[in-house]
């Protein structure tokens, strides 16, 4: 159940955006009203949202690189089997 929740959080853009917006609002509120606790909680939300976005981007890049490598290997093997 926990793994399903983590997977849902990692792949849901709306939830990641919501985490970042909550963090930004909390940081702003903490700064304007001199509330250190809310400010720090907001920073944690922003950092968490950043890490989730970063993980999504890394996964996307890895997926595209493996697809590109497979395509280039397939093209290279076709050229090797059909010499001119």
C-alpha cells in the first residue's frame, strides 16, 4: 500500500505542483508574519516538491536514453549485416 502511494505521488503532476504551491505559500506567509515554524515547514515542502520533480526528470531522461540507445544499436546492426 505504501509503495502504491509513493508511485502515485511520483507520477501525479497535480500532486507535485500542489506540494510546491503549498510550500511557496507557507514560505511567503512565514516571511510576512515572522512565523519561523511555518517558514521552515514551507521550505520542507518546496524542497520535497523539487526532489520529486527532479526524480521525474531523471526517470524521463533514463527512459529516453535507453530508447535512443536501442534504436541506434538496431540501426548499427542493420548496417553491419548489409555491407555495401
